[in-house]
C-alpha cells in the first residue's frame, strides 16, 4: 500500500476491491499481507497477488469513465440510503463470506449505487457518492 500514496479510507477501498477480485474476504486478504516474514514477502496465493496488483493499478490510473449524466444529481437522501445499504452488505459479507444471500445482496447494492451515481464500477460509484454527500461533487 505504501507504493500508492492515498488516504486510509482509499487504502481500505483498494483492499476491498482486491478482495472482491480475488473472491476472498478483506480480513483474509489483510491477513495474507500481514503474515509476511521479516526477511521478505509471504507466499500469497497467485490470485490474491494478481488481484492486489490490479486494484493498485486501477487506483493509480486516472478514471476513464464518462462524466456523469447531465441530468439532475440523485437526492442526497437516496444517495446516503444506498451507500449505507452497500456498507451494511459489506459488513454482512465480511462476517459470512460464503453466504450466497450476502453475495447477492452485495452485488445488488453495488449495482444500484453504480446506476444511481452513473459510474461503471462500485469503487468509482462509492467515491462519487462520498463526494456528492460531502458537497464536493
């Protein structure tokens, strides 16, 4: 994470993206990263390493998504409601990563936020929603 200067919140989003890509929980991904011996990196599963590299690269790359629609922005209340639902689903999925219902709920919440914010990825939608709620976007 030190190779990608960012805030702690953005680092958590990168880790969450990598965990989603690797199909593991954030806790398992962080545990694999923290288990590195003092003399070098721990041998992590290849899919975890690839997912982390892809998430870091995506964070470093400028967004190529189209600008949001020229229509009116979503209401702050609806944005907060959908973002809260997504975060609740993330917590549920962290606690029960193999529960198909939790996976479906997370997918539904992420898709809803993407559509609401006019963004192609959940990561970009979360950032857009946070900017919207902060009054900066």
